[in-house]
C-alpha cells in the first residue's frame, strides 16, 4: 500500500538523502532534476494534505455542532478541505512518478545504457546566442527557359 520500495545491495532507500548519495556522484543534470522535483512535490503534498485534513475536520465539526441555518460556511470549509486534500494526493502522485523516473535513469546508468546530460542553460539570454549563420539558398537553382 505504500507504493514502490527501492533498495541497493539489500539496503532499503527510504529518505531523499539516501537517493542523493547515489545520484549526485553521477553529476547528471536530468537525474538530479527528477530527484529534486520529487522532493519538492512530496513536500507540497504534505502541506496540502495537512491543510486539507484540517479544513475537513473544521468543516465536519462545525456541521455537527451548529444549527442548520448557520452551516453554509462549514460546508464550504469541509469541501475546500477535501479539494485541498485531493490536490495533495496529486502532488504525492507526481512525487512518486518523478522518483520512479529518477531511479529508472539511474538504473540505465548502472547498465551503461545512458550518457550524462549537460546542465541546462542558467539564463534565457544564452538561448538567444545563435552565432553567425551563413546564408543558404532555400530553392535550388533553376534552368532558364530561354537558350
């Protein structure tokens, strides 16, 4: 029920620090990016999950203890809490997917099937450096109809 479990040499990898010890020595930008994305999504899922549970609990307690003429704000709170909890579940799903992709990439490195990708650009201006291009003709030369 807890999802996938990862291990190296029969040692279970539980925390993100365990994954970082394996991934960082590769110096592969994509593997590091996937791991960081997983970690951030996991943190977001915990935040939204706690806020969602708090909202649902507040709404349900308010619904059970207030008269029916004053229940509208508690309905809104309970439904908002449920939506926040679902958003947290989506973040958790993204975290698990990114971690799985990180592990798959690491495994391809271990098997020698993958190469290290260079880091992406640090700023957008470096993407605009096209250099000097030589003009090329778009159309091939045509023959003249007149001899």
